[in-house]
DNA sequence: TGATTGCGGAGCGAATCGCTCCGCTAAGGA
DNA sequence: TCCTTAGCGGAGCGATTCGCTCCGCAATCA
């Protein structure tokens, strides 16, 4: 038997996942109608849970930060420094961290969010430091590089395109191709003799993500 | 002295580059007003050159396919198989091939475009075959994987976000960080003992990109 | 200098936006 | 079993943004 509460919880989860999907496809222009439709939920139901579009996006941001931190903790708990780091990256990519970059500069950043972001930075720094000391990470790869890698891999243009064309039959193949791509990119982090171009990016790029002022 | 013709040509180049930039940031929702504004050109001037928005996007697609094919020819001309492949990928990423995926399924695909796309597929296949036979490419990396890698790296979320926040001072650092990221991803293509997950994607995924029917 | 080219942007109708409100279905209580 | 009511879906609101047209005016050519 499905109680009211069950339906509500299922709808809420569907809404959050749909919001991530639509954000990944449409970026900052993602509309609430598209999110509700993707979730298979009426617009009215969305607005009973979230007073405004911004409130939904803030909730999404907090959940995303929580996932980042939990994944980093799990990675640190792994005795193998490389396995821990790789699992962290993979988890963040699969969660869809990268799809949130369009709203990172658009939502009001609460004190809670910037505190969690700061903590997440520290955890990633530790993951990187541990992997580098163990010699399983390219010496010139920084935490900023990994953060950007996660963001860059967050979207799946091919999956988006196929879905818009209604080629649902090819979606599994596309998802698998994407998984291979992520594996390739992660392998690029392992030690190699080829130096990366340019100087390592400073911390300013990283810590600024959730704390910089909104565009007026 | 700047003649009328000079101004027209400069404007046309600015429009095409602006279109790529805005497409990378806003995806399929990119507006002509945003493109013209980014190019520093009036909307009227844009519409004298291109009758409709679709015509601009088609021109962009053809230029993109041309660049792909020329970059692949240059890569094949390089006696070093790995250097040729890496230069091809880097050139396509820098050109912004990835930013066109939102319109690939939206514009009317002409016979000319699908012919060029088919030729581009053959060139990439040859680049991959050559590199693999030379032993400078992971044995389980396919042409599809490389095509997806180019598409995935085509956007630069961090640069977009910083620009929207008006942090132009950080743009050079962000661009450099992106260059490092591309280098990391390309390095992942080199031979390694770690097998990629899943089975190699079939050609259906690849050749379908510019030839599949439009969504009704 | 007069003719003319072509640039920039105000403004058009149409489409889409975020959001409100309400009829109606179906779960809960007796 | 039947009434109550929680809560879902979507029509429709005003505001905004869309693609695109048209024209006044500055700058170039003859």
C-alpha cells in the first residue's frame, strides 16, 4: 500500500534528480516546468514543496555539498590512497556535481553552504596530499585540477542529445561510453613523466567557487 | 584605412566566434541577442548576414566540420602517430567543437554536412588505427571514445561562471587551468594496463551524430 | 559634397518564464 | 461503507524574453 507520505517522498527524490538532469542539459536556463515534467510531477506539487525556484536550487546545492563531503570522507577511509581518490572522483561525477556549476553563481550562498564548501576543500586537499605522498598521483596535479575535472565531466552531452532526439534505445550505450570516458580521464591523473603546461593554479580559483559575490 | 569590406569581414568573424562562446555557455537556449552583443555587433547587422538563426547555426556547423577534417589531415601529416593524434584532439578542443553538440540535433542537416561528417569519421578512424598500431594508444580506446572526449572537453564551466560573475581578472588563470585539464585527459589515452569498463562502443553511436533525424 | 551603403537598436507579435489557484482524485477515519 | 480532506495536476496569470523587422543616422565612396 502506498501512503500519502510514500508518494511525497518519492516525488521529492524524483524532483531533485530531475532538477540535476535538466540543469545538466539546459544550464542556468533550466525551467521549473521542465524539471517538474522530467520528474513526472505537476508544477503545483513542486511549488508546495519549494516556495520558489531559488529555494529548490539552494536545497540542491546543499545536497551536492553534502555528497561531496561524504564521498571525500569515504575516500579517506580507504587505506589505498589511489583507490580512495579515484572512487571520490567517480562518485562525484556520477552524482552530477558538474551540473550545478550554472547555479553556483546564481543562488544566494548561505553561511551553511560556504562552511560546507570550505570543509570539502580541506578534505580534497587531504586526499590529494595523501595520494601524492604515496606516489600514486602525478606530482604536478593539484586539488584545483581535480575539482575542475569533476566539474568538466559532470555533464554528458551525448546522452542529452540522444534523449532530445528520442533515441532512447541508444541511451544505455551512451551511458557506458561515458563511463569509459571517465575512466580515461581519471587514468590521466596517475604518475607520468610528461609535465603539465603552465603553472599550477593557485587556491584563489578553488575556494572562490561558493563564496564569491553574486553578479548584480 | 578601414573599408566597408574590412568591417564586414571582421564583424563576421566576431559573430562566429561569439556564437561559439555563447553556445558553450547557454547551450541550445543561446539567443541571437546574446550572440550579437558578445560580438559587439548590432542585431540588425547579424540579420543582414544570416537570414535566420538557423542559417547562422548551419554555417557554424559547416565551419566546425571543416575544422575537424583539416585538423585530422594535419594530424595524419605528422610522422609521429601520438603527436598527430594529440594535436588533433587539442586543436578540436580549443576550437570549441564540444560547444556545438546542443545544435547538432536542432539544425537541419544538409547532405553536404553529413558527407563531411562521414569523411571526418574516416580520418579519425585512420588516426586511431595508426596510433594503436604504433603502440602509443591504449588498446581498448576507440574512435568513439576520442570523439566523446573532444565533446566533453569542449566547454569550460569555470570560465563561463567567472565571466558571468564579472571576475575577468581570474579568466587567464582559469584558461590555464583548463589547458592543464585537457593535458591530463589526453594523457589518459596513452597505453596503460588498466582495462576500461564495459565493452567498446559500436560505430552506431558515432556516425549517428549528424545524420539522425530531427526531433519532430 | 551629394549619394549610398550598411550599422545599431527600438519595437513588433509570439512564445516562454516563474508562479498562483482551483477542480478533482484518492487516501484516511468512523 | 461513506464522508472528509490532504494533496496532486495543470490551466492560466502578468511579466519577461524570444526571433525578427524596420528605419534613422553615421560613415564611406564617387
